[in-house]
C-alpha cells in the first residue's frame, strides 16, 4: 500500500509580476514584445500543462494592469475604493474617477465587460498588435479629454471607469480579481483543483455581482461625486449592456436619473425591446441612444432601426444599430468604433434636444467589388453555353439498381417511423419475391 504526502505533490507554477522578468518589454510602438526575439508578441502556450499557461497569463496581466493604471493616473484619474470611505488596504472594489468630478458639467461613465479587469478593453490587443494604450481605457480617456463638455462649457468632460468585473477579493494580496482570475491565484500545489470561495473573506458586501456593482454606482457612488446639474453619458460594453439597461428600466431608477442622462451607447447589446417595460426609458433608447454591432462593413453604417432588421438577423433591440467594422469580437468594438461612439456622445451633449435620425430598414448591403446576383433565368439549349460553369446545375446519372436500393431504404424508414419496428431488408425482398 502506498501513501502520498502533501509535500510530495508538484509545486505550483511561479511567475513574477514584472514585465522584464517575464521576458518581455514595451517597444517604441507601445507593443509588448519578447526580449529573446523582438519580432514576437506574448507567447501564451508556454507548456502543455494548462495550469502553467494560466499562471503565466495571470502574472502577465497584472504586470500590464499596473502599467495601465499608472497611465490612467497620469491622465488625471484617481483610484477610488468602494464602498466610499474604505481604506485601500481593506477589502474593497476599486474604480477610477476624474479629479474634481463635482465641478464637471458633463461626465462620461464607462461600464466595461463583466469579465474584464479595471482599465481593460481587449487583452488580445494589449498583448498583441495595437499595443497597451489602444487595447486599454487609456486611449478612450485621452479621446474623451479632447472633447468639450457642453455648448456652454468648453472644458473636457469628466470620466468615471466603473468596475463591473472584479467582484472577488483576494486577501493574500489585498486586491480585487475577476471570478475567472480567482482560479489562477497561487495554490498549494500544481494539481490542486482550485481555491474555495469564502464569502466573509472573498466578497465585498454590496459588490458581489455585476448587478450589485451597477446598482451601487447609481445609488451610492455617483450621487456623491456628481454636481447637481451635471449631465451623464453612459457607455456599456458587451454583457454589461443588459445589466445597465435592466437597472435603468426600473421606474424608480429612471425617475431618478432620466433627467440627467444625456445619451447612451450600447456596445453589442443582446437585450431585446420586449424585455423592457418602462415606456419612458424605451423612448429614450429610441431617441437618444445608439448600439454598435459586430459587423465587418464600414464603420458607422446604419444596420437597423429600433424595430430591428430581419434581413440582417437583427431583432428589435429598441435602439438604432450601426456597424462597428469589427467582424469577430465584441471587446474590440470600442477600439474600432471609438471615434463615432464619442462623436455621438458629443453631438448629443451639444444638442440637448436632438433626436436620432430615422433610418429605414436596410437590406443586406452589397460589399465593394461583389458582383450583383443576377435574376434566375430558365435554362434552355440555346443559353446553356452562356451560363458560368459554377452556376450550372449538377447532373448525375444513377444505375437503375442503385435507385431501386434508395427507394427500398426510403420505404423501410417510412414504415419504421409509422410502426416503430425495424425491418430486415432480406425478409422484405423475399416477401416481394425479389430474393433468392
């Protein structure tokens, strides 16, 4: 009989939180490259053991997150622990907010995806082609700061970066993590299944889910940060869109905030209009909100009115939809369509009475260089030679015995569907007098 001691288990993978020690640097294009070979980006598949890959990515993300946070602070943002008044050394959820936010006449609040860390937009861009600024909220903040607040205030608007994803407190390092990242913290061995979540240790009261975080932002944080007459622009990304919409759809919430919200941009929302019940909020979505969808065509191309567009398989989302020029990933829409998104917020801020343009239900747009599909024409002996080879119908010749075998199989399946009994094809042939 054999017994394995805990000390005999393989040690968990260790990686530092420093970019250089991990073997990478930031080049002149702001891209993360390998020190061993500057032509290469971050290498995720370091080992066949996926736990080792997860641990490397966990430490790499934190090293980059520290860089992103430093750059956000250089843009004038301050990290604020929640609940308000909590010391940064105690259990909290961090957000970023502009200095002197109460003096701003217009504030843009950005709700990232439910799986993203604070300051992140797209990890595939941060560690790949594009670089740190482009793949994070740094580029977004810089672009917002180039705008004017309102028609009467030429100063830049204030910014709040909400933290919807980091709902898990890590007491060992005194910082908040996403639920996904919590599986990648150091463990006693390389083969441990995971870390048990203890609510008293790992949950911040009132901030245990994306719904809690969104509710807290509107009910506990913004009332203490915003000026009395400040207007609010909202940007929500991915799965967070439905969380924000459902909260504002509540009558009490919309009665409180409806008069202050100037406009809203939803990045790839999936919540359909029939799931909303507040007519005032639905009217706002149709008139002062916009959605950008995954779509490979040119950016800012109208795709659907609030009633949807069946030809593009877009349901009635209650908000006009536009192309983002991003064909694959919702997290990249804020990168590819950032300019029209912020232009829309700016337009509404400068025009408090403006409403969305009425857009018709567009058919599937014809891509550049794509030939128009000709109408179907009857094929005759005379025009057969004019038809392109790929457009001609396929003609095959079957032997009579082969067709008869297909016919018998079809009959047996029909009888099986009616009676539920399988039929022996040999006996069937004998019954017909066709067998030996």
